């Protein structure tokens, strides 16, 4: 299992999450909510947990 931290603008985070969801090589187990990055109003962060789709370690 990997936990991936995504940082950037909200549209960029949503765009990359869609790529992860569509990729047949990985299975997404969780997406966190998108939160502000520190005190920034422009940049945000989110987390995604993924596993290999074939079940191998």
C-alpha cells in the first residue's frame, strides 16, 4: 500500500485523482478530502491510498 500526497491547485488534484481511478494497474482504496496547504488560499493538499491491482506485495 502506498499513501500519495498530492499538492497543488484543487483542479490539478482532482485531475490526477481521476487518472489514478482509471489506471488498471492500481486500486485506489481511499481519497482524503482536499484541505488548504498551510495558510495558503491558492494551494491545497490531498492524500490517496493505492495498492497494486494484481494483489502482489
